[in-house]
């Protein structure tokens, strides 16, 4: 794929802040780093506050939501040369959809939401997607939950669909079949899927097929070229100095797999109109 498929504006739509408890820095720190790196559009997408404060060890409390919004609004005013978007990375669960729609996108005027599966239901329990996919039954339950997220029309894209590679180690028939199910759904539902730069910064792991990244999974993205899908490339920044971390490497991966980058510029043209 030629370089003219690269977005004209350098954008990163996946950025955390210290509020998720496993990232560093405030919104202004990321904005400063983004300007220095030549970024035109920076979208904040910290782990969404949830109305029932579930999974609090990796997200802000619901009482912090107003401060999060204010911090981004203040940064937007302080850095007029940068287009700053207000978003959140939202765990897939249809039970939260009214909150995502009415509260986040509605009342609070978020510019966009990312859908992500960090936990999925399996036999009445919530299983962690990074650590708990140790057999094909859990892999299938994970896959079904990712597809559930793709069916939700509130999300601009789905984060790291291949994160199952952290704990489902072999690339076998089941890994391929589940990957194909996710890719087919992304194509059918016109839902862009993310190649995640944070995974590229994590240590390589041992698997039955040798050492590899936990994610992004090269095998997954190789398969993706058989489907009519679009990708979103992000740094998934957890530190200001990684504001565009590994975006080049993820872009090279997309190019080597002949993948098309989604045009999400409607998110920031809409935000610019909203500021008028
Ligand atoms: Zn995530
Ligand atoms: Zn993230």
C-alpha cells in the first residue's frame, strides 16, 4: 500500500491519563508532547467512569468524571494549535449503553467513544481478556463479546480485538476461526478496528509457536487483508512521551498487510463545529 493512504493529519485517538491508575500525566502534559511531536489531533480516551464504579482499579471513580471533562476542556483552550477531542475507552456491556449514549455522548457532549473488551462474561463470571483466555471456550466467549461491541452503534472503533493473544498463546485453528468471526463482523458492520501501539511496547512472550508480541498479533492482521475492513492506528498512550509511541511501527504493519486506514475526520470536523 502506498504512503498516500496515511492520514494527512497526524492523529492519535487513544490516550490515557493518570486517572486510570496505570498511566502517568494530565491532559495538558499529553497536549504539550503532542504539539512537540507534530500531532494535529489528540483524542483523550481514558477508561470510562462507570455508573456502578465497577473495575475501579483501572479507571476513575464516577465522581471524577466532571473533573476529567474540565481538564480536557481546559487543555483544549490552552493548546489552540491542537485539535483536542474528548472521548473514553468504554468496556463493552449492553447494560451500560444507555449511560454511554445519554450521559457521555449526550449530556456531557463527548466527541467519540472507543469500544473495548477488557472483561467478558463466561459461565456467570467476568473473565479478564488479558489474562483469562486459556481455552477455546473462553476464546469463543471473548469473540462473541467483541462482536457484541461491534454491533453497538455508539463506538467510533473497537480497540485491540487481538488482545486475546496475551493469554491465548497458540495460533491454532480456533484462534484463526475466532479471528475470522471478528473480522467478518467488522466488515459486515463497517466497524473500524484498532492496531494498538501499546501492545508493541510490551515485552515479547513465549508461545508454543515461538516468541511473539502479546498483541498486536501479526497473524490476525495478515488474515484481516482478506476482509473488507478498515483499521485505526493508535499509540494507546499511557505516558506523555509515548503520545505517538509505535504509531510508525503499527502503520508499517498495516501497510505490509495491505490494510486500509479508516477516515475518522468527521470526529474532529464535528468537534470544530461544536466549538463555534
Ligand atoms: Zn484497552
Ligand atoms: Zn487504552
